[in-house]
């Protein structure tokens, strides 16, 4: 009788360990896709945060230009010259850009 109890205790321990191992493997398999998904979401979030930062910088630059348009007449004149405007007493010369090709 004592011998059979030892075998049953051994079998119970083996079964318990097997159940615990299967439960552990099940938990790992259940959460692995969620961990991957969370990592992908984090990468997307980082990318979007970087784009937001770039857009914020561009917005600040545009606001600074807008402020200068209202406050700095020299800035307005320089920008106007850059886009091709001139005063009535100024002569504008346009030089064609060299393309590196010869006219032969």
C-alpha cells in the first residue's frame, strides 16, 4: 500500500509540474502577439511624435517670418526682391542658368 502511495505521489507531482509548464507556455504564447503589437504601436507613436516636432518647428519659423513681415521693412523688401518684385526706379536683370550644354 505504501509503495502505491509513493507512485501516486510521484505521478501527481509529475502531472502538476506538467500542468504548470503548459500554463506557462500558454501565457507566453498568449502575450507574445500583444507585446509585438505594443512595440509596433510604440514605433508608430515615436515616428508621429517626430513628425509633430518637425511641424512645430516649421510653424515657429513661419510665425517668426509673419512677425518680421509686420515689423521689419528691410525683411519685406529682401523677400520681395527674392521673388522678383522691384521698385519702380529699379531695373531687374534676369540671367539664364547655365545647363552645361553647348549650343552646337
